[in-house]
C-alpha cells in the first residue's frame, strides 16, 4: 500500500473528518463569543464599574525609554479571556445538556431490547415448550 493511499484512508475515517468539522465550527464559534464578550457584554460591565475598559487595564512593570518600549502586565486582557472562556464553557454545557435531553427522550420512546443472554434464554424456553 502506498503512502498516499494510506494517508487517504486515514484522512477519510469518520473520526478524523468529524474532528476537522468540529475544529472549524469551534473556531467560528469562538470568534462569535469573543465578539459577544468584547462588543456586547463588557461595555455595560465597564459602565457599571465606573467606565472602565477592561482591555486597556494593565500594570507598567518597566517604563518606556528611548531605546525600548514599556513592559506591561495586561491583566485586563486576561479578565476578558476569562469571560470568553466562561461563556464558551456555558454555551457548550447548554448544547450538550440539550443533546443529552433529546437522546434520553429517544431512548425512552424506543422500547428497550432485552440483552442477548435473555433473548437466548427465551429462545431455549420456547424451544423446550414446543417439544
């Protein structure tokens, strides 16, 4: 088997394709959440805490000189990233919760098939009764 055909077999497996789709959708979803946090959520929170723009919050560790730029600790960006993460985690939790709820309803709607050993025992019983 050639290297190209092995790679094709690997790349076309269902798990690899599903993972690639998930990564692409996750990247797009991340951009949406980042925009939501930066453009919709953080401005009102900034107004509530006195007009603070979280993205601009930082602590200067070393002042700027003629030869070098200032060294800053940008903790405001970290706060925004934490908000991003919390919202993404909550959104994913809600999606998984909804999927589990739908799956549970499907399982309840479909009659449960007895295990294989019970089916086998039932067949043996029926065979013995027919003798």
